């Protein structure tokens, strides 16, 4: 453990490796991957509110899929709402990582629990979504109650890295579907219906924007893995 205390970059990548393993555990992996689903659907909701639209409800499902049902006053606003899910999820995940690596993990947790409780209070009504939000909020509150800096840091960074990783995986999935199954490409399909522009084009644009966000997150907030051990 002494080498970890002297080399925080090793801690970061050990947590990243653990996060990747957690994603592969059937039940636990799905549970924590839902964090990205929450951020994704919240992205749609945020865009709807900012464009003077209406959020009818949000659903979080046990298979990590989700839906945000919104109303928009125009096609342009509907386009912005449909486009927003993946980039906003990636941006918030990057923000959580930035806060955590700079010692602001409590603020990262505050952002997460705020998003969870707002969705619980106003938007999510399906059974799994409600149970997930309650238990996830409970885990965050329990971590606060422990009041242990190391546990808080590891927990916040783990959740943030899982969310960013899932953001990358889900974006690559929509890129694949945009070309091979354009009618099942989720947001890209919705964008194609609104604009008549092929889903493949929209999946490329979404992937490019998410790629830029992830690139800057990795460049600025991932420590150098080749840093010498001291």
C-alpha cells in the first residue's frame, strides 16, 4: 500500500481496472451501468427544460436501457433534445472525474445524488427506476455517513469511471447500429425521423462530439500511466 500512497496514478488505474471488471459482473455491472443511463436520460430532460419543453416522465430499466418522454414546441427543439443524451452523459461523467481527481469527490457525490433525487421526485415512475434511484441514493448517503476520505474517493472515482466507460461503449454501440440497424439506433433513429438525415450520419456526429469530450477528459484528468514509481 505504501507504493500506492506515493504513486496516486497507480491507484487511479487500479480503480479503472476494477471498474472494468465490475462492468462484466452480470447483476452488479448492470446496476452500476445504470448510472450512465440516468445521466443520459437526464440529458434529454435537461435539454427539454432548457428549450422550454416538457418532461413527461423518465424510465430506467433493468437491462440498462432507458427512455425520456418529452414534448417540444418545434422540430429544432426536438432535435436538440434527441441529440443531447450521449454528449451530456459524457460531459457529466467527465466533470465527475475532474472533481474527484482534484479532491472534490463530495461535490461529485452531491451532483449525483441531486440528479437522482430530482428524477425520483419529478420524472421516474416505473418500479425498477424508483427502486434503483432509492438504493443508489442510499449508497451515496451511506458513503457520506462513513466520513472516510479514502472510501469516498475510491467510490466517487469508481462510479465516475464506470459511467464514462459506459458512455463510450453505448456511443460505439449507436455508431454500429446507425450503419447496420438504423431503425434500432435509438437517438440516431429519432434524429433521422425528425430531419430525414440518415441515422448513420447522426451516429457519426454523436460519436465525434462524445469522442472530443472523452479525449479532453482523458488528456486533462487521467494521470500519466508511465510516471516513474518513486
